[in-house]
C-alpha cells in the first residue's frame, strides 16, 4: 500500500479537539503497544488557543485500547500540576522490570525553558506528577529548550529522540520571556538523542539532525519517530521554514546516510489538504508485519484532530538504496 498524503487524509479519527477553529488541537501522540496485554497505550495533548483557559498545552491524557477503535482515557494531568505554562509531547513505555514510565516535557517554571521529566508506576493509572523526576533541563546542556521525547529500543539499549532549541546570534535572555522559544525565531529547532540501559538514568549525546541554510525546513527539523520499512530505516520529521509555522509543521522523511539526511529537500512528503496543510507528530509503530501510524492532522476549520492509519507493506517514494548504517546514525551526531 502506497503511503501518500491522500491516504493520510482519510485516516481514522481517534480523538477530536475540544473546539472547532484554529488553535484547538488534540495530538502530539506518544504510543506503546503492550504485547502482554494485547493493548495499545496512547498519550496525547489537548490545546486551546492562547487566552482560552486553561490555554495552550493545558492538559495531557493517557488512553488505552484493545481494538484501536474504542479508546478509554485512564489518566490525565493538567499543567498546574507542574506549575508550568504548557505541556508538550510525552512518551509512555513499560520497561523490562514491569514498571511503567511516563516521560513528558513542559515549560520549566524555574527558567522558562522546556524540560523533560519522568514518572514511574506499576500501573499507568497511578502516575503521580508530584513524584516526577527531572531527566533533562536545557541550560546545562547548552540548549535553549529540550522537549518532545520519543522512545525506542535497539540492540538491548533504549534511546530517546528529543526536540531541542539550539542558540543563534539572535538568542538572548529575553528569548524566553514568551515561555516558548521555539515560537520566537530566536533559535534553531533540531533533533538530538539520549540513551539509557534502564529507562531511568539517561545520557544526553548530541544533535543528530538539524536544519540547513535554506529550504522548506530551514528552521525546524524535528524527528518524531523512526521505522523500519523492509530492511531500511526511515525517520519521519516535522519541518518548517520559520517560527511562523511553529504550530503548523509538515512531515518530511530522513534516512541514515551515514547520519540523518533528508530525502525530501524539495518539499514535505505528507501534508493535509486543509487549512494550514499541517500534518505532524507522526508516531510510526511496527508490530509484527504491520505498521501503525498515529498523527496530528489539520482539519478544514483549522483545528487539529488525531488520526490513525495501519497497513502491511506500506511504502512511499524513497531512494533505491540507503547507504548509511543505522547504528552510526543513532550513535553519532550530525554536526
């Protein structure tokens, strides 16, 4: 089955926003399939426009499904539990030790920069925001922000893909006054990686994918997920030309060659036919022989809903060969 924008435009709607106009989103999915339960767990974010309480990034939830059609919300958190201006994308995973982790990102009230924290519980219904542990804050890493974790396991090790704001000559202390530097144009939005052997202690490595000087994605290149198609690995990433599209990114594709390299330099691979054209935060999960793709999609009214497509032997336009080594791409920075 050929993966196209048209196919994605007809995806199954699994969550609707709470409003029917621009600025209302439900999305930023983080997905985990619990094989022992034959159940899917989905963490997602609810947003309202600025000025509409509880405003931007006000709430995140976890939903569970055994059939991918009926989703039961089993847990929720609001941004006041973090004393934060906004919640962003989160990830959920059950570890080899049988314990669940909820790894989330939000604006750190201490310095106004995005940070990443973790909760741990024997059941996802029992995550306690008061017991969260900070994993990464931006400043000690030389970053202006760090957020949007996505987890995967490879060769017995866990890896965390992260959206990071790197400084530019325009960056100053005032860049954080809006409590969202990604929306100022006073940084570059890139992708970094961290690793862990136990899902608790994480080592930050470096940037692995960053924008180039020109192009449709010269401001933002945010990898959202990595999938193996046949014998090749591909990354789905959000791109934009400036901060003016910070909330309305489109999807590009990157390959390990030998570090991450875009194969969609002439324009996005996947877009919505409606409103801003945004189609973002693809979380691609391969279970058995089937791929499941969860994503945020711009509707005709400008709001964003959360959709899903699934299929075997999904394919898309790609190079005949992928020269790079996936191990090198995830272990070594691209700069």
